[in-house]
C-alpha cells in the first residue's frame, strides 16, 4: 500500500530529517520525494510505501501530526487510492 504525504510551512532546519525519522521508526519506505522553497515557505510531497509499517494508518497519521505540531507545519497523509480518486476527472 502506498500513500502521499504533504508538508507545508515556514522553512526551518531539520524538516526532512524529522519527517524522515518519524517514517523510518515505523518502517515506512520513501519511494519518491520532491521539495522546494517558495520564498520563505517550505513544501514537500512524498510518495511512501506503508506495506511494512509497524503501526496502523491512524497511528502513523497521528505521529506525523505530532511532528507537524512540534515544528509548526501542516503535515497530511492520505492513501494513494484516495488521492488518485480525488484528482481523477
């Protein structure tokens, strides 16, 4: 199973490291990643494989929200199937 993670917020040190560590600790594999700065705003989109995740999807979502709260970022995760269904014309 794959999921899409989006991260948006003010640029600061350690964003990729903290999000990556959160995923690593739960056996989530990053398949693809893109990140950019829009002036002072950091944006990142990740495609991840959650097949071997050691926790439920809800627990992973909560862990990412915790990282977001600590760093004042908006972090969202949704399954690839839901993401594709939402963006299908």
